[in-house]
C-alpha cells in the first residue's frame, strides 16, 4: 500500500469512532499506544532481538488474543502498567487512558495495525504516515491541536537555511509534535554520508526539547521513535519541564523553534472559594535582559542564552515582538547588539492553524561579548504583501519558499544581493542597516515597503474565500492586541 493509502486507511477508523464521541486527538493518542506496542513487539523478534522493556504479560501478543470485555479490561491494565515504566516507554504511556469504549472497535484497530509490518517500512515512510495523521489532527480546529503543529513547508525552509551539520546538537524549547527535529534529521541523512559515530550521535545525542503539554509530548516522542530517533528503553530527549523557568543546563549549536502563540505566560490555580483563576507568570532570570510576562519575549531571551557562542537560531515569532515597546524594545536592542540578527522572513496569513497569527521568522547567530553591536545589516524578505494562502484550497508549499532560500543564500550570507531597488520597487528582498533600525521609534523592526494591491487594484482582488479568511485573520489579530491592551490597563 502507498503511504497515502495507509494514512487514509488508518484515519478512516476515526470517522467511525466519532459517532462514539472519540475526537481526532483521542484517536491519534490510542493509535500511538498501539503502534508503539506493535513496533516494540516486532523489534523484540529476530533479526533485531531488542529488549523492549515491556513485560510479556502486557506486550502486543497479549492484546491480539483477547476479545470483548476481556480485551477492554486487559487494555486498561496494559496502559496502567506501562505508565509506570522508565525512560521513553513510561513517558509515552504517562497517564494513559482508554478512550475507545467499544471493545469491538478497539479490536478492529488492533487487527488493522497487526496486519502491517511497521518495522520493515523505512523510517521515512513510517514518519510520513504519522506526520500525515498529525496534520489531519491539526486541521481539527476545535481541538486546538493546530497550535502545536508548524506548517511543514515552513519548517523545511528554515532547516534548509540553517543547514545543520553532523555531531552538533539541536534544541527546540517548545517542540510540539517534533516537526523541527524530524526535518533536521532528514536534512542530515540526505545531505551527509554519515559514518558510524555520526549515525549514533544523530540517533542518541543530537536532539533536546521541552514540551509541557503531556499529550503533545507523547505524540512528539512517538514521532521521533518512528523515525528511529532514540531507543525504547533509553531516556527521553523531550523534557516535560517549562523551558523558561531556568537557564538550559546545556548549550546548543542550533535552536529551531516556533514558541506557543499567545502573549502571556500564566498558570492556573484554585482560589479559596474553589474557583479556577489564572495568574500571569513573570520569569525573574538574571541571564535575561528584560523582566516581562510576555511569553514570546521570554522565549527570544531564553533561546539566545541556550546557544553556544557559535550557535545559530531560527525562530517563528508574532509581529508584536517586532514593534512592542517597553520590554520589547529592550529585548530587540540587546538582540541586535549581542547577536548577528541577519534575516527576517515576514510570513503571510493563512498558513497557521490558529487564526489571528501574523508571524515572522527571525534568523540570528550568537556571538561572544563585544564592545560594538554584532548586527550590521538586517535582510528582510516580504513574503506577506500580496501573497494569499488558505489551509485547504491553497496551502503553502515548499516551492513557494524557494525564492526566499535563494535570496537567503545559506552557502554564503556575505554574498547576498537585494532584489529591491529604486528601479525595482516590487523587489521582496531588501536590507536595512543597524543605524537605520535603531533610529526608528522604539527600534521597531516592523517594516514593509511593497504596495498592497488589494488597497488600490479592485479588479484583481483574491478569491472571496481568501478575502474572507484574511478578514477573519485581521479581526482575530486585532482582538488579540486589544486583549493585551486591556490586560495592561487592568494591571495599572
């Protein structure tokens, strides 16, 4: 069967289960448990004969021999027992619950998985199947799963620009379902002939991440396992700790990240009356240049501290990081001084599953302490003005980002050439000097120069569905900004 056919087959069961109240996310979670057990069973047999760490009484074979109520009770027992194991095994099954209440349907899913030999599939095929399922899950906007899923075309382009090298460490302090790790893994495998030492380092030591949402962390671990990263009985590469609480115990060569949307960091607690309340979190870290409850500004600061002095970062960040005053201005100034912030990719709307997001990718290289600012020029690529995407009818694809990668010129950043000029005002690639940027109000990096055709050319408006989507995006983005202003006023 083709990869797409397997994805369709595996996903078709979800439509049946939805009648029983099982959502996309719950179904994907159950698939994760069962796929993991099946692959662990295959690895425990010849020629692999690996120790899976799974007690025989709770392995895959113990599920395939049972039916009805007996199967349901045993499946519950399996989930409970494996949640108490150590390493990746225990992490995947942490607080696992059975969401499929019909034993007949549970058996059908087990039977479907049992008929495929998953280990024999290439890591790229298995990974593509699971990635396909994650993308389908992200499309279910009601679940909110999309906020943990970065468009894969964008991830691919960011990795193509950063171009990671073997025997170097890659981190993501808010790793979601692990998309950046997998794209970096694929890049390293396809662009380098890895020797034994490099292959072992790639499998066991290259990646480190944080993901505080338990169900999302589970999906990330499974995603990596399907790509042959890590080991069943090994330690988890993805921590459940909030990355912002303290400085990273390790320094990294690369950080690739799309920190969570939403400006505030908060924690939920129960007050004396038993009511749920939220409290803004402010991280008081000595290694931060500014103290703020703004989540994205904190991630920018944290990511810089995670890098080695030769480290490189590519980070997706919302527009407010580019223009917000107060702590935002201070963070931008320090970023321009302490790192070489050499590139900003301005992203179009309609590419993220969470609406109201106007975002950018900031590329910066860390540097040692110095008297003079490290940033000399910031190169902008305006990929937003007059560009229209929708998630379903016209999604962003790799080819759409190829011109940006060409302009970025990852082989030699010193040999870049502007496509914008006085004679070509439509050019999307333009540089601004450090002096130009610091002279702007609040050191704002929020810059556009192209003419928006939708404001003047009424004969060439985008399709109605694209227009409607953009209106929703703009209203949602405006609402987020008003909420932030209201929150600030309430604190006074």
